[in-house]
């Protein structure tokens, strides 16, 4: 993939990374990471990974090497939960 020269700090993106070949089925496996860009130097992407929607995983800083990036794209911000049911 041709990666961009510049990614704005604070942009919310999803990054698909390759994590290798599965030993059982021989297929390539991927991991998607959603979060906000902290830094991009063309070789390493540093992101603040979003916490899970159900609260089971906290937000965390994640570093991704450009060689593992398969695809990335901007995504909209997650809607804020107000605690009130929709009508």
C-alpha cells in the first residue's frame, strides 16, 4: 500500500495490520486498530487506541510499523452516549 506522507495528529483512523500466517489454515491473518493519531513519521505510526465500546479494554498507546500496514482510512468519531434511551 502507498502510505500517505502526512497523517494529521488527532485524526481518527482504522488501521488494518498483518499479523502473519495462521499455522492451522495457512491463511494470512489481520488485526484492525481504531484510534487517534499521535504521531506519523513515515515509518512508525503511534496511535491512542480507542477503548472498547463496552469498557472491557481501556484506551492505550499503540505503535505500528509501516511494513505491517495493509490499509488505513479515516473514520468518524464515535457518538457520545448520554445514558438516555433513544425515542
